[in-house]
C-alpha cells in the first residue's frame, strides 16, 4: 500500500495528540426513566411496556357494575358506550397537573381508581377518590400496571424499586410495599384471581423467552401458561370469575387474541385475528360474556371493539363525543420559513401551561425519550381542538433549524393562530447534500400497524431525503417481509426497502440497494435453527455488493469501554475485523441509537489507518410503530449528491464513495487542498483547509483529524446555535486521511435527540484511496491484530463442538492480511 517512512508533520495551534485522539465515552441514547437492571434492552422496555399518549381509547378498565374507564390524550375518561360519549374523569383538579395518566384500575367498591402518572422521568402510583377527587401518591419510580386486591385493601403492581421490575403489594391503609417476585428481568401486568391468593402475570426474564405465568402467592409455586419470543403487546386479562384468560400474541399476518382456560392452558382458542392489525389491551366485560379491546385505524386513531367470548363478529363501540368538562377552543398552527411561498412540514410539540401535551385528531403521537417531550408531525398547517387556556407551541424542521417557540392564549369558542418561522442556519439541500437514515424499522412490535406511506410525514418533518427501512427478525418472526420492494418508492423522500441480517454472534449487518432478500436472515449461536451453520457474514455482504448494493455493519460497538482495552475488545463484533481485512465492509454505522459514536469511531480510525476503505453511515435503529422511540433521522448521514435531481443511483454512488458526513446534530463541511471527503488530495506539502460547522445545538470541540490525531482545533465553541467558518493550513504526510470531528457536551435539546452532539466527515484521502502512513498503520494493525485474536477465541468458544472449516479458514486468511500489513515498512 502507498505510504512513507516519515511521520506526519502537522501544523496546529494546539498540542498535537501523541496517540489516537479519544472520542467521547458516551452512547447515543440513555435511559431517561429509572434504569431496570434486570432487563437487557432498556429501549425495548420503554418502547413496549411504558404507557403511550394515544388518540382514542386505550387501557380499558371495567368495574363490577360495568362502568368503563379508558386512557386517551394523557387523561382518564369514563365511557358511556351506549351513548357513545366519554367524560374526562379527572376534570379540572387533575388538568392542572403536567403528568400524563394511563393504566386505570377500579377498586372493587368502585369508589377509587388507581392509575399511573407519567411525568417524563418517573412513573407514580396514584389513587383517586371518586367521592371528593382527592389523590394520593403511593409509590414512584418505574411503576406500572396497578390492580386492586379483591378485598380492596391493597394494590399489586410492577415496580423497579429493587433494581428491576418485580411485582409488589402495598396496603392502602399505609405501610411499606412487599415484594412478591424476585426474578431478574421484568414482571408485569398482574391479574389477581378472585381468591386473592393467585396471580397471573407477564414474565420477561433476563435469560430470554417471554411467558404468562400463574403464581400462588402463598408458597411461590408457579406454572407457565403461555410462552413465546418478544411478546411485546401481550397484556393478559382475567375473566371476572377467574377461569379464563384473554391475551394477545403475534400471528402470521397480524396480532391475534386468544382465550385459554386456567384449568386447561394447553388448549387455547383463537378469538380474534386481524390481518395486519394490532388488537391490544383486551379486557372482559363485567358479566364475562364479552371481550373489549383497542385497535388503531389507518390514521393511528384507537377505537374500542368487542367480541363475544363464544366467538363471532367483532363490532366497534363508537365513542363520538369527548367531554373535558371545560370550555373548548381551536389552535391553528402554520410552519414555514422566511420567504417560503407555501407551508413546510415540521415536528411540533404543543403543551399547556402545566406541561400537559396536546395533539391533533389523527396521526401517531410520539415521545422523545431523551428530552422528555411528546410531539407529532405536521404537513405545514394543522388545527388542534383543545381546552381553553395558554399553550406553548414549539417546532423544528430537521437539524438545520433551531427550535422556535411561541406562547398563545386559546379562548373558548375561538381559534388562536400561530405561525412558526423555521429558518435554516445552513441549507443542506440547497448546497447539494441529501440527508438519509439507513437503519430504521417500520413495524417492530408496537401497537400500530403502519404502512410504508406512514413514513412520509415524519421523514419530511425531519428533513430526511432518503430512507432505507430495514426488514428484520423479531426473535423468530420476520417483520414486514410482504412489504419488501426492490425498487425506489416515491420521489420526495426516496424510499427503498433494505434488510438487516442479524447473525447475533458475528455481528449485525445491513444490506441496502439489493433487489432481493438474503437467506437465511439469522444464524449462529443463540438461534435454534441454523445455530451451528458454518456461515459467514461475508456471504450476506458479498450478496449485496454483487447485486449493486452495499453492506453496512450496524450499531457495531455498543459499550463505553475503550474498544482496544482488555475489557473493551469483546465489544467489537466478532466478524468485523475479519470482514474489513477481506475488503467486504462498505460502510460502518458510526452513529446509531443503540451504539456508541465514540468507541465506534475509535475502531473506525484503526480500520482507516490500516488502509481499509470503510466509509461512514448513520441510522437511528428507530422503530416507527413505537410511541417511545428516537425520531427517524436523529442519527443520520448527509451525502453530497450535487445540484442534479436526487436519484437512487446517484445517491448510492456518492454514499459508497464517501462523499459524506454523519451527524446527531451539527452540519459539517470540509475541504483540504480544495478536495472534499471522498476525494484524494496530493500527498505531502502544506495545503489550505476550510471547515464550516452549522449547529442548532451546543458544540464543545471542532477539530481536524489526520490519521486519527488532532491536527487542528477550533479556538471557540458554539454555545447555543450558530455557524462557524474556519480556514487555515495543514502539512500533510505521505499517506493516510484527513477528516473533521465535532463533539458537543453530554446534554441534548431539540432538534437533536441523541445524548450528545457528534459529527464526523468521511476521509479526504492523502495520495490515494486506502493510502497509509507507516507509523499510524503499524499501530493500528497491532490493535486490530489483538481484536482479531480475541474474536477468533470467541468464535471457537461460541461454536464449540461444531464443524466450521469455512469460518476458521476465513478468519485465518484475515489474520494473514493483518500480519502482512504489520510487516510492511
């Protein structure tokens, strides 16, 4: 490989780092709610198990006399199904509270209601007296699913007060709560039998495999009623006499509701099957003859349905009138920019003076788990019907627009109007850059059944021009497979289906631009089928490349430990170094919800310094059908496609050529010697550089890196929002690469949703693509050799007792490549 014996000479205003410059040791997403130590993926815990702010009735609760409670729009409502009317139970007293309320439960005497109040950081266990409207908080933290004991003297609920979610019982007369379960993981949705001595609940143990269990509280004995993998919407309900259980399970074409007898749990009966639908939150009627459940329509509005326990037609319970008990008004919001002739799509948050969120009459509401904000998307003009009062309206439109907000007074019977002018600090599209998210999922276990068209509004609102929604397996299920299309859908934004191949043991890879699906999607240790297959990630990566696509290692490094420390080596995917050595890694996902930009960048620097041409990519791993999930495009890649119309071939060519930068907020452009990322600049000599950073969020450091070392650092920072442009000169070595890195403080704010601001350009190569500096190369190869040796040991342990000649040969060949690079002078 091209290179030189002389070490790089760097002109810098600050001290040049002697080793690879450390990147921030933080992840792209952190838990806002109390950490559940016994549950492996907190993103799933929050997305699947915590309450949602819904449009329409959810969490139905039926009293012994038939009284019906639901949660909707963050409030609790009493429903008169015969009249099609709902009355806000909490009225003015609770309206003043900023928390969102859900998961109601009636007391046996119907004099009290227990529920969960969500303040965006904690969940509180609340009890409300219907006689006088007074409320008591009994517990706080990670609290879910309260239910009264049959005698009405206590509540049983899920709480993480001991570190992970267990079942607890707390007396209403006062006194400390009593822990009922102790298994690591999550125990949820308790349903007490009439005797009060037995409970059915959902168990999601850390060891894997979700279960519905029946537990005897007297001696702790249990039996498993139902089991399955990632039962995300399974919330069982008991019949009033305690003999039947209704629950939801994923089926071949949608979610299904099943009935089973507690006496004969091995023979359940199918009750409801909705192709593509999501029947959720089932509950029995007071007489036990009917099952009620919620299901969203194509506009993401929930509706109540009922079906006879004996089977038969599903009918909808129409709730057409929702009375808040207060005067109502309207709020009309327009979003645009200075000089724009038409309104523009945007992300909006609307909340009243107490902090309670408001939303439109249709369209999915979403929750930003990093900033604690409930939001929705507008096409440019939207009208909300809200209780009279004062509201804060805030909006953004992509990374280039700082948040704009206004307070407005809505008067009863009148329409208040707000216009948000969302001007960009710097326009990516006007300057020939396209924003893309290459890792997100349409339907992934959420309460909504979305279509591809449902991606258009959020992508436009986030100023994302290109999206490659990924098909993926949810345990042993393959989500959205019938939706796969080999061609581009739409013009603005561009959409093309892609695939996540999840060989957990070797590392997950994404395939974009391939016109067909790779099979099998899953293999390796940890899978029941194909678990011992002698199969390579290279098979999938090569499959994509042969068909004109590209392969991405997604969320590659998920730990915070330095990846080349003894503790950190295991955080590097088993097959990543081997695949890079074989030249099969087209792209590396530097920024992602699941992984760590800092430690991933450390690995990327070694790959570049060894001469492996691996370009950066970005993807959120966003699940579009979850209420609680980072917004699409929260981690993204910008690709320079030029002024010509945006097309998929032009875009993919620029992406794989490295004409790009990745970002969780800042917008970064760099030229070195007149060359941009993806280009080649002449080796040696002194050349000018230009660096521009536009950021709507704070930025601490802006630096230019040469072969992973800081060659230049900006003398200032961006404290709030702004644009900085710098010029200077660099002395280049005979080989290697130049890039720009931008890092912000460990806080975030809109428009960002990652934990901290981070951006990095692709390399400007020195002399030739894949060139190296000998000193930097030898140091990088030494680290990669250690990582590969560690991966080889893990390979043998993971496949112990299996015949894997292909894997062994492939890893041996990679070692030979690394050894050869280490000997070069």
